[in-house]
């Protein structure tokens, strides 16, 4: 008798398992879909973040390169003729050069990056205004039409 009741209990458990899996089918598919979507989102999110980071890094590097080029040209002019620029302009050029050297190129998470970049832009505008030169950084042209309208 004991064996008959254990067989009946085993059969009842297996029937309940079949019905439980049917009843939980929607929840199972929902959880599987969520997990699959989450993992796909992580992969595409990392790729998108990488692309945005590359683009932003390129833009920052391009702007820093523009400022470095200007400072190098101004320093070359000072070497040729030290009276070419006033002492105030020479001091601003030196400060801009120091800001460029201080910029943490290899540490993009440094909290001072924006502060240094703002300082560079300010020094650049001050030097250009003092020299009465209309020179500004407009970024890399996005189309061939913009490439033809670059002014210095």
C-alpha cells in the first residue's frame, strides 16, 4: 500500500510539473527575452560608446593640435624677432604653451580637462584680440562645401 501511494504521489508531482511549466511559459519566455535583450543592449551600448569616445577624442585632439600649431608659430616668430610681440602677448603665449603641456592627454577622466580646455580657449581669444588677428578654431569641416570656406 505504501508503494502504491508513493507511485500516486510521484505521478501527481510529474503532472503538476507539466502544468507548472505550461503555466510559467509566459514568464519563462519573458525572462529569456529580457536576458537576451539586455545582453544585446550591453554589446551595442559598448560599441556605440566606443564610437562616441573615438569621435570626441579626435575632436579634442584636433583642437589641441590647432592650438599647439599656433603657439609654435608664435614662438618661432618670437625667436626670429623678440620685439615682434609685446611682453604681455609673449606672457600669454607662454601661459598657453604651459596649459597645452599640462593637458592630461593620456588621462581623459582627469577632472581638470574641461578647466584646462576653457583656459586654452580663453588665452587663444585674448592673444588673437591683442594681436588684432581674426583667427578661430571652427573644427574639422564636415563636408566639401565647408572645406572650401575655411578662413584664416
